[in-house]
C-alpha cells in the first residue's frame, strides 16, 4: 500500500496521506513523497489547485513518526534542514499553486505545521489541533512558533504551545486558524468545490497573486504596501484593455448566476 495517494478531479489534485493505521504519522519516506509529489504537481500544467488531506477519519496527521525518532533522533535535524524535494512544508510553501488543507481529524505538532503551510484550511467537526513540542522537548523547525502567533495572536499561541492541549475545530475557526468548519461527510465536497472555483482563475494570475500575498505577509506593513504598488504597476500596465473588458464581463455574468 502506498503511503501517499494522488487522485485527479479535473484540474484539482487530491494528495492523501495514507497511513491511517499510524494516524498518518510522517515517516521519512512519507515526508519525501509529499515533498516530491507536491513539487511535481506544482510544475504540472494540468493541475491548477492541490488538496492535501489524510486517510481515514481519525487523523490529518499525528506528526513525525515517533517510532522512527526513537530509533534515530538525528532525523529531527535532517528534517528541518532538508531541501524542497525532501521537506514537505517547504514544498507546500513554495508551491506556485493554491494548496487547500482538508483537515479530517487531529493535526498534531508536525501535522499541525503541515496544515499551516497550506493556503486555505477547511476542517471537519472532528478535527483538533495541538502543539506538543513543549511536552516532547523539541523546538519546532517548520515555522509553527512564528506562524501561529501571527495567525491567532501571541497570547492564544502561547496557551496552545505552552500547554500542549488540543483545541477543537470550532475554536480554531473562531480564532481564525481555519477558514471554515463542516461536517465530516461534507469536507471533501466543500474542498473540491472551492478548488474548482479557484481553478476558474488564470493559472498565471493565481501564481502571481499567491506570491504577492506571501511575500507581503513577510514584510512590515509599509514595505508590503510598497511591494503591492510596484507589482500592481508592472502587472496591470501589461494587461490589454480588450482582455480586461472580457474578464470584467465574465465576473458580471458569474455574479448574476449566483
């Protein structure tokens, strides 16, 4: 049985962590498979959007495989320093296409970081989130300590990270950690519908807009505004007027049909 399954739904690729018996824990081989396949899908012109999820109904991912860590603790350093072709979080963060996390169960520590690397997070009501780095005594290396405070506020982030306690899906949504919460049976239909809507946008525009948001998010506000103005000026001046009018008409037509 493959540790990673990939299915195509039109222009959407669904990438499924397939170790349900181990709560989709991240073995070295699974991490490499995620990184390499997400990188490959990012280069595939037939794919416009990627959905990342876990097999079964218990776990999105329970984090790094503790059995492997118990046998070789040096894995931790290797994981953090790995290249895009080996590190799943780096591969997702640098993917030029939107990546939707469909969180079907628990997302713990490394699994939590994997979810945070995605662009949009949809959670089922059975999803729960926990950062157990403190309880294990390991410093995060995939960005959790810096991303979480920026997403939900420093006080809430400290509560999660200092206790190792779970927060449920509704709380995660209330705190701005996930976009929305749906019933388990609706998770994939909602994620696929959202992906199909994203796929209607020009692939090149999605790539450039994702890069603009991500690059700006890493900057102080004033510098981010200057970045937007610079890219807006260069990008928009190259759009033909007739093409812009056609797109505007499409937007109006879509608005009338909804």
